[in-house]
C-alpha cells in the first residue's frame, strides 16, 4: 500500500513476503490486576526490540527501540466500560454503540479515547509500546501468536466474510488462540486501536526510547492492529495505519496503557 493510506482505503491486498527471523527480546507471563471500570491491567516487562518491517515504506527503516516496563489493558475498551465513563460525566458518548456490553466500543475519536484512558488513570499507548506488546514483548514475530498465518481461530478478521462471517465485532477475548504470551487479547483484529503518536510516513527520526512521536506534529494519529473488516495482511504486528483525530468508525476503538 502507499505510505499513509487512510483507514477507509485499507481493505484488500496480497500478504507481504515473510521476513527472516532475528533474535527477540524478553517476554514473560503476567497477571492482570483489576482497575477502574473493570479494566484489567497487564504488566509488559520492558526490553529492547527491532521495530518496523521491510514490507512497506512507512514501516521502514527497522530500528532498535528500548521500551520501559508498562501496563496495557488486557482487552480493547468495551461498551460497558466506556458507558461507565459517560455516566460519570468524564466521557462524551460515541456516535453509536454497536453490539453488546462486552463488545469493543467503536465510533469514538482520538480525543474521546484519550479522555477515557485518563479517566481510568492511564493514557493511550505509544506506537512503540503497542508494537512491542503485539510481539509478545518484542519478539521477532509477524503476529501476536508467532509466524503462523492469521485465521478466524486467532483473530476477528475478514475470513469467510467480514467479522469471520458476522459482519461485526465480537466480544473481546473471543479468540484466545491469538493472545500474546502475557495474556492480552485482540492485538490482531476486532478493531483498529488508537495510539498516542502523530503519524509520519517513515521511521526516520522516530524516538528510540519507546515514547510517543509527538514532534513534529502531523494531521493524523497512528492506529494499529487491523479490524473485523480486514484481511490477513492487515493484522501484522508491525502494520500501521493512520486516522484523522476526529474519525469515528465502527471498526475503530482503543485500549488504555499506563
């Protein structure tokens, strides 16, 4: 795809060629701790990893990033969790709720995602943190679970129809076979996830300390992970996309970090 392809254009293309594996970083098993609105926080041990991929212009150059230990929500934020923030007066409603309480909240823009994350005592993850977690702690792998090709056994994606034939999101953690080793769910598929970073069309000049890329500013924020409308090529751990901060779609959600 061309660098900076907008979310609406990200539907179909052939999968990129496989990468030769390189040594990965620390990854351990972590327990979730309960937080506000039922958020389950999972600790991701820090480490150094090689971020990016050689398959697309905007995922190059591959570069070494050292990430400090942090916590990430086990699941994408659900309708039930987001409604609690709205009822508390700390969040504005989405354009519409889609699905049941345990399905990921969608139709929320970047500022709404940020407000919720701060309300639960966190923030949005940096793009580097997100990819580090999606690689099960920085391992050299294509997907959260390893290098095996995606399917509806591991991710809510477009196989046999969008949303694995349901044409919608699934309840979070429905596809536990795709979990990262630390236990995070849906790091591939279900909904795209907002991150803190401004989008840049390459990694030239990107931070190497795991922090969000905030300067220079841009016009779009980075989103990660692919969604229920996307084919296998889009759920790569290194894959990235962008969205105007005001975008609201039924395949775009988020999870919080701290």
